[in-house]
């Protein structure tokens, strides 16, 4: 049986081929692999149905007479899951009753054994063209619906949009308040705005408001909405972030404003905000205004919190509980590096490791970083933890040739100790800087202080590699990422976890890889937890994979996966 040329009409389609005869299955699989984007084979109906339940296919081709579950039973089971599934029967069976039953089940076409390539190509071409036509029709319908939605949305926006800034207005916030969903609200008031209007004029005051609106919008993730409530008051609402996360966000804003100024009439205007936070389902704006008033009574440029059963109080309790524990942990060197393998997708071998902090106490209890890292940052103990991690990790990798990565926070960069400390440890353990990867969170590329960015560039010049961790979650400044000369970009696990079923996740991962390629960086996919995920990651051309599919974080290095 000679191989035919590839048919472009089928090359974007996937096929499930079910055949119990091994010789026929192998022969036709070779042909199908030239025709289709991917081909999955099954040895009987039951095997085919199990594979169908795990993954969607554009076309299913099945024999009729098979053990365990025949082709007709398989088709009936498939149609219950997906009634529009395109199915082709391939069989030497000539029983008219069974062929009639196949037609009643919705079979799209028949291929008679022995298979003739001309007949096969004609049938596949016909079914594939039908699939393409359906897709085009679906896309056209979606386009019409989108246009209608755009026009409706435009009218709605005029009602809920602030004319000066383009942000959502108080009307929009009131509509959101009607939704009985838990949310967090951050209220922001520009300090001394009335004085700015008097000093510089109302037109320039409007420019300040437009600047603030643009700035706030650039600082929030897609899960947050910024509102201008009137005059000098803004609000940010989120349904996904916690009160603690929004408090940390407010602190970052407060710090950043110290380094920002607006040029008005040859003057550099410094801005500060007094802010208030609250959470819940009802009366959030009212509660936030109460908290804002209480905060104003104390002073300006502060962050207030609605105090009734507030999360800050709970956080304080947790800090008070954990501070003595963390002090003991640090003093007793209970911080222990765990190592997770990073696999080269071309060779399939472990090429590097990420060093992850754990607490292993005197009772050998292992405590996850989710329990203590945030507290360590808030209490100023994260630097001590980083130093322990660097020292213990360097000691382990002094005895091998693996590349390894260390997670570095902005607290480490802001403290200014990092470069000298790393150089000392390189000499102490006789390790080349080229083996060490400095991992920083994506946010530093967008909001990191200039001092921290300069330190990273210095470390790069010293021979260290730089990796951006959890890429895709925050608002990156792509120009800064390029300027940082990063070596690796790690795609956040939330975009890898469901990449096999979530088209958006797939597109995000692909876009990140394309961006990384454009700046000469390599990509590491995190949270690779199954073969299906790994196959897609490899197909995208992503260079490295990390996740439970290969190994969990472990106190010892693996020899192989």
C-alpha cells in the first residue's frame, strides 16, 4: 500500500482510529499519520471509548466487528457524549441490517475493506470539508453576536463611564454593589487635591485626575476594576483577590508614589493617597467611607481598614502566633531546601533544579511555604530565610554539575546585601555563577524599584542567569523584561494546568513562548502534571518542564525521572 501525499484539508484535524486487527491498524495508521494533525489508535471498542472520554477528536473511524464492544456499540456510546461527532465506518462487513443500524446512529460515511486509497481520500476529504464548513458557520455566527454585543455595550458604557477619565463611574459601582457576591473594595482619596485645583487651576487638576486614572488602571490586574466616584475619589473592586493581597497592593502604591511626580506648569507635583479597605457582600462603599474618615482623623498618606472583624486583625493574630515560631526556626536552621527537577524537553533528562523552602522541625514535620513565607515577609524575616536557603542549596550543588535556581524576593533586592552575599557563597563552595539562576516574580518587571532592577543587571554581568517566575499573572512591563536580559521565563502553573482543555490557557502559553523567543529567553512550563500536558508543552516548543509528572519537591536530588 503506497503512501499518498498529505491532504491540507485534514492536516488541522485529529483522528481516533479503532481497529482490532493489528495488521490493518498498523498499515492504516501510517497512512492516517500523513493525513491528520494527530492520530490515536485503539485495539477494540472498549479501548476506543476510554480514549474518547479522555480527549476530543474531530473524526472517529471504527471497524464494526470487534471484541468487548463492537463498532455500533461504540458509535452509540460516543453519540451520547457528543451527538454531532463525525464518525466513519471502515469494515468488510456487508450485513445490510448492521449498515442500516449504523446509518440510524448517524454515521457520516463508510469505507469498505480492502481499503482503496482513492476512495479513502475522497471520503476523508468530503467529511473534512464538512467540518471546515461547520466551523466557518460557527465563526460567522459568533462574529454577528459579537457585533450586536459591541453595540449594546457601547450604549451601556455611556451610562456607567466617567467622561473625564474613561473609568467606570459611581453608577457602575452601584450596579456591582447589587450583586450579592463577596468582594474587596479599596477606596482612594487624593490628599490635598483642593489645594492643587486652587494653585494650578481646574484644567490642570483634571490632568492630574486623568494621570491618576491611567496610573491606577495600569497597576491593577484584569481581576480588578477601577472606578472614579467623583471629584478626587477612586475605588478598586475585586472578586478574586483577598483583603491581605489588596492591602499589600495598597502598600506598594503608597511606596511607588514617593518616587513619582507629575509635571504641571514647570512644577513637579508629588501625589499621596489616603486609602481604606473593606470586604464583604453589602454596604462596602459605606464601610470604606467610614474607614476613610477614621484614617483621615489620624493623618494623610495612610491606609485604613474597616475594623469590625477585619482580616487585618486576623492577620495580626497569625503574625503574633508565627513570629516566635519563625524566630526559633531561623535560629535553629530548620529552613530546609527541597528540590524539584526541571527537565530538558529535547533530551528528556534532568538539567536543573528549583530550590524551594520548607520548614522541617525537630519532629521532622514538613511545613509548606504557604504557611510562613507571607508572614516572614511582613515581619522582615524573609531575608534570613533567603540566606539560609542560599547557603544550604550551594552546599548541595557543590557536589554536582546541575544548574539550580534560587527564589529572590524584592525584600532581598531592597536590602542591598544580595550581590556581595552571593559572591561570598560562590567562593566558599567553589561554584560557578553560570550554574545559578536567580528567580524573581513577574511583578518586578512591572513595578520593581530601579535599585532592584539595577542589582539584577549587575548579577547578570557577574555571570548569574535571571528567570522571571509565575509569568503571565501580573502586568509585566515587556520593555523592562527585555531590558533585564532574562535567560528564562517560567509560565505560571495556572496556564499550564488546564492547557489541554482550556483554549485561553493554550493561547497564553503560546504567546509567552513566542515573546520569550523574540528576546532570546528560554521557557520553563510549571505544573506539568500529566503526559497529556507534557505532550502539549513539547508540541509548543517549550524548552523545559517542571511538575509532579516528573517529580515532587524532594529533600534529595533525583538521579533521573
